[in-house]
């Protein structure tokens, strides 16, 4: 029943079908209620006529003609007349509004001592008593005369109405939900960094206006993305030219070694910040995704950083052979940013060494499976008030994690890459100590 819970089409369809069928049932109940009194009066008149004719015929016929009359009535009219005996075993009529109204009408005409039964001596029908010269008799009518069965035309009409109702519900549901489904799919493609096909600008006024606005928004976003890429590329070129010249001048200038090292460090940091700007501004395009053995890639990044940074210790618990569909360059950048983030902000209490724990394993959630990767340092963590905004670009935490230099784009780039890979990221402070980043990336398989 998951399709019924999550599908707007089926919800709309069943709601419309239920409303129309409830309306039909209400109409039928109202019709039965309104026509009950006229039908009871009409049937009462017919029964009284049959009783009157039968009484007159039996009262004035000879004994030899009486049997022929009774046989003719039973054969042609479905009316049976028998003598009423005290020892007759009877079953009362069902108590419902129609029987009550019919009985009241017959009693007023035939007398208060008139008896009714639905079964006499095991024979079912509509039984009514009457007298001929103080002799009581039973008159039996077929039940179909009192409550006629649903006829074939009525069943056909009801089936045709139900079929038209369901067909109309399907058409209305599609007219309502198809534009919404197209809009939802297009919005999802934008979230994945794709440019969707223009939505059709036809149909009702509200749908046309919504799709027109959405198409215009997509064009604006694409133009902004292109302009941003061009601007940042120009900035990168314009900044790196003087940076390279300054680097050359620092190398050739007669400077104190300590001053030269400080200036070179500043230039390297400026170049790294420019690289981060460009990484964050890079357009999203997943056409270059391919199978990536993420376990091996993660081990390579860890090995590279452990060999270059002497005060970095990384404990690992990585399940081998896990493969996802992604971009190896961006995943390498993701892992690098998290390790550099820990090196910059997650130093141990001695402020000299950095200890990290990296885990990579299979995550199962019902039928869905993915790769769960977590990075933890043992630093001071981030203030709780800053956790929710650390994934925003150009944002850095205050207090203990703000003492180092940085552009504030590291975690924003991580979040952007994970979203591009249709994953989820969660960051928080560990209850015992340190900062934790946990991500789940779908589409995995074992080697």
C-alpha cells in the first residue's frame, strides 16, 4: 500500500471515486425514503383490492367452484388462500420503516385485528389475515410483490454509472496530477544540478502561469550560473597573475628568511582560497559520473595526508570493495576538505596533534542501501548555536574553531558534492568530544 500513501494520483482518484459513490448512495437512500410512503399506499391499495375480491368470490361461490377459483388465483396471480388455524406457526415481518408503514395502512382499511407474517408453517411469503363470515383465512402473496428484486436494468444502470464515475475520476486525477508530477520532476532535476526540459505552457490558466514562471526561473538560474562561472574564472585569472608576480618578487627579494616564509605562506593561503571559490562555484553536471570504488579512494586520500602531515593520526574502519556511481575528482575533494577541516579546527587538547576516526560501511534502511561514511576529530567541536549554519558558504564557527584562517567554504563544498551525489550530510558535536560529519551516499554495490 506504499503506492497509495505516496502517490498523489491514486489519492486523488480514490477520493473522487469515493465522493461520487457516496453521493450516489445518498441519492439512492433519499429516493428510497421519499418514495416509501407512496409505494406503501399503492401496495396497500392493491392488497386491499385482492383481499376484497377474494372475500367476495369465496363468499358467493359454491364449494365446487371455490377450489377452482383458489387454484386459478394461485396459478395466475400468485395468491394463495388457506384457512387460519390457532396452531399455525408464524414468524413476524421484519421490522423496518416500509413494513411498519404498509402494516399501518392495511390495518386502517381491513381492521385492527389484521395479522401479518413473513412465514406460516415454514412457508415464506407475505401473509395477511382476513375474515369471511367470521371464518379467519390467510392470504399469501409472493415476497417479490412487496419488495421487488433489483432488476437487470437497475444493475446495468448502476454498473454504467460506476464505470463512468471511475473513468471520470481517472481523467480528473491525470489532469490535476500530471502537471504537478512534471513540475516536481523538473524541480528534482534542478536540485541534482541538471537543466530540465521546458514545461509545456498549455492547459488551464493556473498551470500555464506556473509553468511559464518556472521556465523563466530555470532560464534565469542557468544564466546566473554561467555568469558566475565567467566572473569567477576572470577573478581567478586576474588574481593569480599578480600572485605569481608577488611570489617571484618574494623569491628574488633580499628578505629575512622568516619574513620570506611568512609572505610565501600568505600567498599559498590566498591561492588556496581562490581554489575553494572556484570549487564551490563549479557548475553541477553529473554526466561524467562513473563507478568509483569509494573504499579504495578513501584509503588513498588518508594515506596521502598521513604521509604529508606528521602530526596527523587517522584511525580507519573501512569496508573494502564498496562502489558507488559518482565523480572521483569531486569525491577526492570531499574527503580532502573534511581532513583539512579537522587539521585546521580539530586539534587535540594539546593543540599540537590531530586525531581522526574515519569509518566507511554499508547502510541498510529497509530495501534501500547505501554507503555510510563518517569523519570524527577529537577537537573542541563547534558551538551548538553554529552547527546549523556551518554548511552555509562563507560561514565559520565562532569561539574555539575560529582561531584558524579559512574561507568558510570547506563544509559548504562538502555539502554541495554530497547533494550532487544524491546523498545526505549530517554534522554534529560528539557527546564525548569532537566534531562529527556523517554522510550517506546511495547507489552502491560490492565488488
